[in-house]
DNA sequence: ATCCTTTCTCGTCCTAGTGACGATAACCGC
DNA sequence: GCGGTTATCGTCACTAGGACGAGAAAGGAT
């Protein structure tokens, strides 16, 4: 390895949450060139002695101000087109994070501002770099993973109702699900949720049972998106 | 970006094929330190002006000697632990390739040898670097993707029989599938395969219809692994 | 208190999809 | 022709899931 081309390596985060029946993403407004004043994914350089997942977790806590062990964090993909950053050859490892609803974030060091934006309004926000592509991949991954993993619970607080879980699915997938079939499906899929033994209070309608996330990593059988046109 | 830690970026390939009813992987025997004489995934440094998928495709053709547009190539994941390469900080972007059965490869520049090895015998081969982890992730990805995509066809020549496709599933998943139910499933899943209009000749038993890959990108409904214990 | 609205939860059809497996079709070698 | 082998079609039973009815349990209005 006497000679090799020098690269910069960064991590960028697609941080998603569900708030007020909308799927939202955490974005920062860039305070420095290039792409000054444009919205971008939170992220930064990987330390020379830092592992990639550690760098992602560090950026996540820096941007949200929340100690990490909540929600879900996984590697999404790596983007390294030679022209993607005008400053030089930068390869970025993108991570996908799914979090329950959190308070608004505080602006970081080189960010003029940081905030949750509904993904439906990001299209015309003109994200910096190739972050629109990364976001699209992250959304696709999140939508697909809700089908065959219990990751929808990562969008919920530790204890939640079936109805809350249903709104997560409805928000991420877009569209309505039958509450009765959804209830049957979730409670009959082994390991998806476990009863917490308590019920809600003070809401409208009949009080609902509270559940916690179950031990399953994969859902058998999977949840089915209604949009899928069957034969 | 005045200052940033300098990284080396490589691509490594998990190249899988099915030959003689065994799932095989393309490995090279390293001809230089570190890990001299050990088996490793084929791969190499990314050119300074080269995009990541281009680098992966280049390495694939270099190692197999086959012009690329056959089979399937997709990004698998990125591995960048600070200690994974004793020579310095090397981040590798792993790609997964699925190919039909090909002639044996020729050794490349820094490789003493290159050959197909059954994955069942790789466990005690002591792969270099963290390549055992990358291989495990690639196998898991391949097994999962056979369920909900038509990628099993990437292991087959352009025209193939249902039985050939079935042996692909049996080899990758391990275990037997009922030929009659498999035939019904494959031919009734829209867009999976299309009849080529020809039949096999010279084999034992009744001649079989030949099929080509269909236009579907996703299988609805998916193929089901028998190992999955249903409730 | 009584009614009405809202939401949760259970139950009942009906159909598509699938595992188990029988039966037939079309080739081979002897 | 005859048995062996593989491909292909059909039947039956069972399960998962979509559509939807109905009761349970709360709050609010009158």
C-alpha cells in the first residue's frame, strides 16, 4: 500500500420520525459553503481512529441531543461519485435512524439551524450534494423494512397502543389500514408486541391496552402493504 | 475541508455462483503481505476519478474475465473498522455479485491463484482481513433476496428450466423443495419467468420447457423458505 | 341519568395462496 | 415393449388475510 489515492470519509444520517401524523426528517441548514444556506442531511467526517457505526451514533447524539440507545440505527449505503462534493473526493457512508417523536433539535457547529421537516415538503427544498438520492433510498428502505421487521416500534415510545402503531404504518406507507384487521394481525404475529398490562387514560373513546416491543427480529408472516396490486 | 483524515477506499466482491449443486464463491489466494497465502475476497483500490459501482464492475471483469452485463451486481455494505487492515485506515465498500456457472478464473496481478470454493468449505479457510464477516453478510443478503426478488435467475444462463431454477433455490437455501409446488409457484407469479418457446434435448426424462427471466423486479407473492417455522 | 359519539376489541364470512401428494405425459436405455 | 426418470397438471385441505358486523368502554352533551 505504498501509494493510494487519498479520500475523505464522512457519515450522513437519514433521521426519520413520525409526528402529528406526518413522516418527518431531521435536516440542518448549512452555515458554510458549499451549498451555503441549503438544507442537508446531518453528518460529518469520520475520525481517523473511529469506527463507522460509532461515527454515526456520535453524529446522531450531537444533532438530536439525545443519548443514543433509543430507536434504531443501521447502515443504509455508501455514496462516492467523484463529483458529488466540489471540495474533493468524499465518500459518505449513509445511516438510517428511526426515532420516536422528540423535541426540536438545536443547531450544531457548522449548521445555521436544525429542524424536523415533513418529507412531503422536502422535494422542493433542494437538498445539498446528492442528499436527495440518499433520502429517497432511506425512505424506500424504511418503507420496506416495516413490512418484514418490527421496526415500526422504533417510531413509538417504549409503551404504545395498537392504534399508535397503526398510525406509524399509515404515515410511512401513506394510506389507511383497517383497524380491526391490523389489531388482529399485530397481536397474532409472534414476538411483535407484548402487553404491558396497563391502559391509556384520558383520551377519547374506550381506553386502549398498552404494549411493548416483543423479542422478534423478523415478522412471520410479514405485514402487507395495501398498495401492492396483487395478481 | 481544510483538514481531514486521509483514508484509503477499496471495493471487495462477494461473487457467488451455483455449480454442481453447490454454492460457490470466487476467492483469490493472496500473493503479498499482509495475510500472505491466505484466501481473500477479490477487490482493489478505487481510482481517484472512479465511481464506486464502476470500480466494482471493473474488479469483477478483471477477476472473472467476463464482460460484465451478465448476472447481478449490487452494493452490500461498507466496512471500516480502524483495525481491519494492518497497513492503515482502509474503508472497503463490499459488493455482491450473482453469476451463472462460469469457467475457472485466472489469477490476477497480486493474486497467486483464484478459484471457486464451495462456501461450505470456506469456514475453515481462514479468510484474510474481516472477509469472513463480509461473506456472511453476503450470504444472508443473497438468501433473503431470493425470497422476494427474481434474482435466482441471475445464477442461471439466459434460458433455463424450472428444475434448474429449483436447484438454485435448493442450493442457496439448503434443503429440498417440492418440484410440483415449485413449478406452480414460479409459473403463476406474474413477471417471474417467461416461456422461451423451446425445450431441452438429450437429458434424462421428459424434455422440459425453457424459460427466460421475466420483467418483474419484485415477487408478489414472495417465495417462501420451508425452514421458516410458521406459528 | 340518558343518549350519542368515539375508539377499542372480538368474531364471522369468503377467497387467494400453499403444502401434501396422486396422476399423467414424454423422454431415455435396454 | 418395458421400466426408469423427469416434467407437468390436478385435487384436497388448511391458513392467512380482506371486508365488515357488533359489542365494550370511555367522555361529553342535554
